[in-house]
C-alpha cells in the first residue's frame, strides 16, 4: 500500500463540541453531545455509559422543524426519550419546533 493510499480525509470536521447534562424534569437525565460540523449540527445521546449512542445530523436549511416520529425512528429510541431530546434541541436553538 502506498503512502497516498493510506491517507484518510475526514467527511466532516468540527471546531466545537459541547457536552450537556440535560434534565428535562421527567426524572431522566440525558448526557448529550452537540457538535458543529460543516453540514450542520450533530446531536448524539451518549446513552451507553456516557461514551456512545445514537446520533442525528440536523441540516439547518432543511430542518427548522423535525417530525417527532421520523426523529425517533432514525435515532432508534423510545418516544419519551425522543421527545425529551427534541425539547433539548428546541431549547438549544438547533431547531425551531417539532411536530
């Protein structure tokens, strides 16, 4: 393998990652990572030992509002958790609303 073949260029790059302990008042805690990328924001719920979990890319031009069912399905999570995370995204200004 040549040196040229070993190069890997990132698909997304980031300058800013914020980690948040979101407590929406329903008795649950959500450790969230919100990352700015070249295409939008990436939300990750760090549900597996606070180190890994489902992610979703929010493209600002396309997703000022997100369908809750779509978001929950793509994240592969339960409805209560999905609605709490969507509340977080509204609170952070990542989306304007969900339906």
